[in-house]
C-alpha cells in the first residue's frame, strides 16, 4: 500500500507537467494564425501609408506633381514595382481619378551611381535606361488601375536633374525618385 502511494505521488507531478505542457487545439492554433496574418497585413498597409505620406505633392503653375522616392517603390537596384510600391501608386491613382481627363507624365530619375552588374546582365546599361524602365513600370501600373493608356506617358531622365547632392547617401536617395505630373 505504501509502495502504491509512493508510486502515485511520483506519477502525479509527471502527469501534471504533461497536462500543463499540452498542445493548443487546432482551432485555437488556426485562429491565432489567422489573427497573426491579419496583423501582418495591417502592418504592411500602415507601412505603405507611411511611405505615401513621406512622398511629396507639389502644385506647379499649371500642374500637380507627385514626387515619390524610388526606394519606396522599387527593390534596391530594381525597376519592377514592389508590392508596397504598388500600394503607394494606387493611392495616387485614387487621387488622380477625378482628373482622369488630364494627361499624366511619369518621369523617372536616378542618382549618379553606376548601374550594377545584375542590371547590366538584364540589358540595363545606364541610369537613363534604368530610370526609363522605372517610369514605364509605374505608368503601366497606373494604366492597370483603370486610367486610359493614351493619357499616360513615361520618360526616363537618369541622373540629369538632381534635387540634392550625389556626394552623400541622403542626397542620392533624394535623387532616386519618380515624379507623376498632371497637367491642369
């Protein structure tokens, strides 16, 4: 009897430990995973919104110009719009939709750093070509959002019109930009 009691006293803590380290039910796991994915999407949306707010809007004499840092739109050294970049441009398209009768010009700009070997392998041998590809991709995305193709044009300006010094990383970052202009 004493041996049985000692055995129970030894087994009871082991069973308690196993019970406490037990698994979460599949439904609770799935609910947590869904919640986690939702929070990730909200974070991505918030980051895109913050990026859009960092972009500049300038009113010119007879036009409106949106200036977006290319680092917000493209992966480093790339020319295809990132998912976050698409969200930024989509927000501009919503703003432009009421004036869809006006011509839209997308201009791409770069810093003066030479293009890398990865881009050269893809046939992009200069900053002008890189800026043109970026402008074309933004223009194509704008058209994919419902604006008429004959109302949207693109131009690559390369490193010909810096807005800051290319001597510093911050200046180069300012020079890597896309300008979307709407004629009034």
